C-alpha cells in the first residue's frame, strides 16, 4: 500500500466562512477539507474560492493534510474551482476532493485538468492527490474502477447523505441505526467501498455524522466503520475530532503487538533466524498472513504518530 497519510479525522470547513477557515487552523484534525461544494450556496461560491486560496497561502496548517472539495462535474463550477484553487494555491494543497463521482472518466477528467493547471503554474505534476466521494448508486457500482482511475487517487470517501438521496434509503440520522431495520443499513455499502479501496491500495474514509452535538452517537457510528477497517471519518464539528482520532488509531497495545510481529517475522525469515516461514511470538504462531495484518496496524499507528513501548528480542539458540 502506498505511503499512508493519517486521516483519522477529516474536518469539514465551509469555504464561504472566513471565521471557520481561521479557526480550523488550530484544531487537532488530521485533515481538513475546505468546502466549495454543498456547504457553500451557489452565490457564495466565487467568494469562497478566494477565501480558500487565501487561507491556504496564509499557512499555519502545521502537519494537517490540506484538501479542497470542488463541485461535481454535472455543475457549471468544477473547472473554475480547479483553475482558481490550484492556480492560486497549488503549492499549499495536498488533495482535491471530487464529490458525487459517477465513474472512472470523471476522475480522469479531473486528473487531466489538474495536470494542465500544474504545468501552467510551474507546479510539480502529479503531486496533488484526488479523494473520490462515493455517494451515488452509480458511484458505488463503479467504486473499483474509480479507485484505480488515476495514480492520484488516495482515498474513497463515503457520502451517506447524498447516498441516501440517490438510493431513497430511509434513516433518521445519517450514519445512525434505523428502528425499522435490524442491523446497520450502511454495512453493505461500507464494506463495498472498503473492498474497492483496498483492492487498489487506497484509503477508505467514512462520511459525516450529522447529529453534531451527540458525540457518543458519533463515536458509535465511527466504531462501526473502524472495526471494518476504515481509516477515518469526516467530522463536521470540532467536538467530534478527539473521538475520531481515538477511534481510528490502533490502541497502543495493538500497535506494539503489530511491530513485534513484524520484527519476529523478519528475524524468523532471515538466514540468522533459520529462514523459517513461520515462527512463534510468545504463544502465537505467526506467518506471512500475520505480517500483512500487522503491516496495516503498524502503518496506521506510525501515521498517527504512536511510538513503540516494547522491543523484540530474538529467541536463544
Ligand atoms: C457527504 O458529502 C454526504 O453526502 O454525506
Ligand atoms: Mg455529499
């Protein structure tokens, strides 16, 4: 899997609100997306583009991953969003978020336009990534092709609100359980997105939870996708950030264990360790499949800035 950025919490910031743009800089979210799409009224979009360019160029984002959500390709706005934002602040931008992606061609169109704008402004071609939102029935059907449509794609992001609108799904709260359905109505969708993402080595990000004041309910919804393997979730309110950072990071214990497995397996497969294909770590038998699982957990822990609290000692003899 390509080098992973930590994306446990992904804070939505409306591009039309300069106060929120300023405030977002001091918050502990792993990633921000400055929104030109659904959080900006049509009449506010031209001003929002300028605010977003200024907020990126002013700096102060620390190590936060900086992304901007452009409008989708069925609108009149996508090309102007890209030309203004990448042309105005491309060097300060990590990824563009493309909403309501229907198929691979829409990702390729963004890739082509980005490449041209990068060239026109002397930017490094191909550095800016793409996050593809899967939030329509068509997008879900094409999720695998979307994930592999361009080497720029870094994540697939679930958009539950638009997905419910697209499919007619009923729910009381986006991402919450429905009293008339025995189980999580989003389970199948989340797994489909996760599998499409993992099949192509990109991250899987869960979408927003709209009941912003109910942090326990947010945490419960986040746990459901974290258990499946999702890398993070959107947060709409600063109060959701700590919960997301906690839920999507591996625990210290799981992280330490994953690093020990990697060391033990490296040792066992080395000439000095006997070039064995499996080994014991304490009472646990480990092999290549254990190493793969450990790599995922260690990768998330490293990306989240955890450090080891134990070290591996090879067995005697
Ligand atoms: C996010 O964009 C959503 O539609 O839920
Ligand atoms: Mg949406």
